[in-house]
C-alpha cells in the first residue's frame, strides 16, 4: 500500500495492530474476538479520525461503541466503516521553544516533557524538534526516533535558549518528520512562550500543512504577560483544526500535569473511519463527529474539523 501525504491511509501492519494488538509476534488467543470484530478493509480514500470524548465534567469517556457515534462530512451523514478504542503506539514529536525568552523556563519545560514521555505508551516512537531562530532535530542525525528516555532527555537539553522564535518553521519540520514514522497515528506536542517572529514559513502555509496531515496537535502556550509576540490565537487555531487541545497555564508548575493529561488523552482516544464520496468536487471538506452516551446524553467530542481530499487519480499522478 502506498503512503501519501494528504490521504488518510493505513498500512496493513497498522491494520493488524489495531485488530489484535499485532506486534510482529503471534496474536494472543485473548485478542481473537477483538480481531474478528474489527477488520480493516484498506482503501486510499479511508478517512481515519483520532477522536477524544469527554463528559460534561471534563472526564474522559471510555467504553463507547460504534453506534454511539455519528460522522458528518460537509453536513452529510457518513457510514462508519472502521472503529476501535485501544491504547496503541503512536509517532509523537515534541516541539520545544528554545528562544532567548525561554532561558528561565527551560528546566520546568524539559521536566514536563519528560513527564509526558513517562506517561505515554512505552512503544511510542518519539522525536524532538528544538527551535529558536532555526528549527533543529534534537536526536542524532542518524536516528529519526527513540523510545529511550536518556536519549530523549539529551535531545531536549541539546540547545541553549537564545535568539528569536521560528515557531512556524518548527511545526513544518515536525510535520515532515512525522511522515517517516512507522505508527499510523501521529501526534505533535508544541511548547512555546511566544508567537512567531522570524520564520520563513507563513501561518497560511502552516495551516495548509496541518490540514493535509493526519496529526493531532496539542499546544501549550506559556506566555509572559508583557510579551509583545505572544499569540495564543494561533496556538488555538492549530490545535483545534487538528483535533487536539490548546493549554495556557498561568504558572510553570502546571505544565507537568498538563503534559501527563495530554499523554492520557492520546492513549484513550477512539479511532473512527469512513470512506468519503469521491464524486464531490470540493477539496477542503469539513467534519463533525457527534457522540452520545448509552442514555442519549450528548458528549463533548474533539477531532479534526477539516481535511484536504485528494482523489485517487491525483494521488497516482503526483507520485
């Protein structure tokens, strides 16, 4: 199966992983029923949504079934063809601000990032993008990802806070690196204390890349009150479009609990798939997911709100 940015596609290995916890070894007998109940039928037009569900009090809701969900694309009800709720490994990038204004905040930010890694699935493949006036990979050049906490700690501490803030360039680089990940569920966690003031990329370019990507993006803005470059609206927009969340802690010691909350949210999300109509001419398509509890109560859903549809003929011709 070909992998193509802009198309919501799954590899056969990922399909088997979702079906029965496949990890390259024989499937345990206890997972056979789950495998029979969830079978991936691969197609280049399959849209897979990463969905978080909470109740009115903000608690994560587990145990829902396919019939508890409805998906609308451009206002039209879609048939759900794939459904799963499992803690499977993801490819995740930590995008960490190292501009000069972060000098006093760096220890708390790195401690929080490490707390996120500890609370995540041990089989996640993780990378680090550090950025100030330029975006740089934190891991050694020969290594794209790691699940080793000491390697990731070194990657987070690799830079010295200085210079200005190239936030958009860093997000662009991180989205590109996600494409090399083996996991079909992709996530970014972006931590910054200010808006962009030096990137070569512009915000509309970044928003287009977010829409083309399958990644769920969480943003954490730790702004100083007198920071002239702060731009919480941008972090909100990026997170909302991708189906993630934006956080704006008032104190540095709140970052650690937020990172652990994000890790828990990633591990408890639902994956819901459908096959959109190919004949529709619109490239940008809008998504709405509705979830209700067993007693009919409407629940709070977070997932991506838009994506760019690429017809099969264009995908083949653009290779």
